[in-house]
């Protein structure tokens, strides 16, 4: 239980770091888009959200574009989200099916495998 609790805290802190990095990337994408809007003759072509689109849609679009521009961050976030299923189940915080935990472990292992095979996909510390 002690090891599972500390592993859970480690993964939570890793997810907080990933969230911080995602927010930085989203800010960068938004600034890049704003610069393109200023220099473009057709600003509606490059805007993150048009008048008729929803706030959630524009947020998800910005999130998708941010993660697309930074694949190591995407892989690290997916790996951490899949890994957190294990201590959640062991600590009884969120009981889930063993198949779900196994699938999460498989996805996490594949993400880790990609970072070993392609070192450029490894998230570098700031």
C-alpha cells in the first residue's frame, strides 16, 4: 500500500507537470494564431474560434493543435493517464475491471516503447 500510494502521488505530480506543459503549449499556439491573424488579410480564416462556434470546441481545437505540435508531451500524458489506473485500483480509490487496467498497461507500455525506439519522442525536462 505504501508503494502504491507513493506511485500514485508521483503520477499525480507528473500529470500536473503535463498539464502545465500543455497550457504553455496552448498559449504558444494561441499567440502564433494571433500573430497570423494580424498579418493576414482574412482574419476569420486563421481564428481559433469563429463567432458561431462554442467555447468548448475552440478549447478542444486549441488543445488538439498544441498536442499535435508537441508529440512527446502527448505521449507522456497518455502514458501517465494509463499508468494512474494501477494505483487507483490498488488503493481502492477507483475500482475498475482488470481488463481496463491491462489495456491501460498495454497502452502505457506502447507509449514507453515509442520513446525508446524514437528518442526524439521523449519528453525533455525544462
